[in-house]
């Protein structure tokens, strides 16, 4: 492996890990199920595609890199589909979206938290 | 060079541990399922990196493909199951 190859692969893997980290932080920090699904569905897919692309450049042109390309195609198809199915299930279930209260205040408003909690108790489900 | 993949695996493990918070104390059931799906999707990359560490990439890639299919089917099954349930009193 040439050093240039290694540097390029390292750079792409680093960008991918950054996107994975952003998706994880968004899953914790965002106030609502729908916004969390937004964070996970997009940035995680992009992060995984970038990391596996960097690993393909590490590997070179072999059968294994072709299989890694298959993984990229599969993740690009299935990860947004799974997130969409879950979000549609939540919408049909009647989960209310988070709304910002008028007049500011903190982001996690009482109305949104109460609405989400009364809609999605595990006991009812 | 060998150390590189080990460091990559450690960083990925830390990134995977973050959504566990949402799985453990998400307010709704959908949050927990979303966190579980996110963990499964990131674990695929970790399995590929483990294949690089052990120099058995051919075997671990097949494991990764099977894991991806299982994760997708599981998430779709839970989504279908929860989509059939309506909110009470509606």
C-alpha cells in the first residue's frame, strides 16, 4: 500500500466516523422521536457508507472489496427504509410531534414531553 | 498499521455506546427501537473492522451481510407490529 492510498483512506474513514458521531449525539440531544429519526436515518447512512468506502481503499482491488461494495449498496437501501417504516408506524400510532412553545423558554417544553409520554407508554403498547 | 484498526475499533465502540442511553431511557417505545436499529447498523462496521484486525476479512464480511439482513428484517417486523396498534381511545 502506498502512503498516499493510506492517507486518503484515513481521511475518508475519519469523515465517516465524524458523521456516525453526529448521528449518535443527535439521537441523544434532539427533543422528539421524529427529529431523532431524522438524525439517525441520514447521518448514520452517510457515515457508514464513508467508513466502508475508506476500508475499500485500504483493501485494494480484491474480491473482499467487491463484497464491501455490496455492503454499501445494501446499507444505502435498507437503513433509510427501516427508519421510514419505524417513523410511519409511530405516525399511525398517533405519536405527536414536538412543537416549540410561543414565547421561548427551554427547548424541552412541557407540552411536547407530556404529549409524547402519554402517546407512547409501553404499558399501552 | 495493525494498531490503526484497533484504534478504529475502540473509537467505533465508543460511538456505538452513545445510543444505548436512548435505548435504556427513551420516553417512548419507538425511541428504544430506533436506538436499537442505530446500534445494529453501526455494529456492522465494527464487525468489518474486527475482520481487518484478525486478517480474516472473507469470513467476517459474510457475517456482516447476514447481520445486516437480520437487523433490517427485525426493524421492519417491529415497525409492522407497532403500526398495527392504534392509540387507545381513537
